[in-house]
C-alpha cells in the first residue's frame, strides 16, 4: 500500500470518531441539563453523516495532519439553546467542557487499546498489515483527541474554551466577549493556516498547544507502555 494512502486511511476514522463523539457529548450533556434541542433535531446519534462537515471534519484536518501541523477542524455544531438549560450560565460551561472531556477520555481508551495490541504483537518482527493498520489508527486516535481537546479549550470564540471563559466573566462583560464569536473561525484559519504559510516560523497556536500536547501524549503513551509490559 502506498505510504501516503496508508497514512490518510488511518487518519480518517480517528478524525471522524473524535469529532462526532465531541459533538454528541455537547448535546448529551445539554440534554441532561434540561435542553433537549439536540435530541429533537436527531443529533444525539453516532451516525457521522449527521455531524460531518466534509471540509471542516475531513479535508482540512487531514491536510494539517499530513503536514504535521496542529489538528484543526470542526463538525456541524450540535444545537444547544442555553435558555432551555436549567442554569444557563453554569450549564453552558458544562456543555462546553463535555466535548474536550470526552476527547481526553477516548485518548485514554486508545492508549489502553494500543498497549494491549503491543502486548500481543510487540515481539513480532514484521507485524501484519491489519496489525499495523490498527496500531496506526490507535496512535492517530490519541493524537487527534488530544489536539482536538486542547484546541477547543482555547479561549477564542466560538470554541469551547470561550464558553467556559464567558461563564466565568462578570455578567456585565460576558455579552461583550460573546460578540466576538462570529469572527472566531476566520481568526483561527488566519492564525493556523494563512499566517504560518505567509510568514515562515510564525505559528503562535502551535507554540501554545505543542507543550501541553507533548506532555499529555507522553502520559498516554506511558499508559500504553505500561500495559504492553504487563
């Protein structure tokens, strides 16, 4: 199998699963807190066709991953009506935090799976193509989930971190901060794609995300190594 094709094929599934679970976690948490909007619109489903944005979920993250950049992408946002939440201010913070939380959890599951796979095939000199395929998917699943969680925790509207910050701000300031939501996607594309391409070496988002990513990745890989050596 062509190496580029192999890399792409082991990236698509992790990207889709990570982003779909992220969005469903938002909707499910909102439902628990009183807002059934996502359920009413049939978005509390793991069917990727209900969540995937072809460009934001597959094409752009795939290009960035193959270029060894930070994983940046989006799905069709799960609808949440903050005014249907029992406690709109606190509820929106919890709904926002649910997406990154499920990504960190799934990265942990992938680390356990990778460790179990290594325990079985670790002594094999030339593992089979299916074994390599599963291992690469698990590795990418760890990477994608960490990046997706950290990226969404950036306090830049309209990402999850901004909703958490908005809930922590004084009530008089929060609406002013919320007005920047409509410019968030454009700002991130500018920071992540346009400026690094136009000004080599200028990549502020990577400088912010890479240190915590590397630290977290080392912890998850330590889990895998511990299970593999058990």
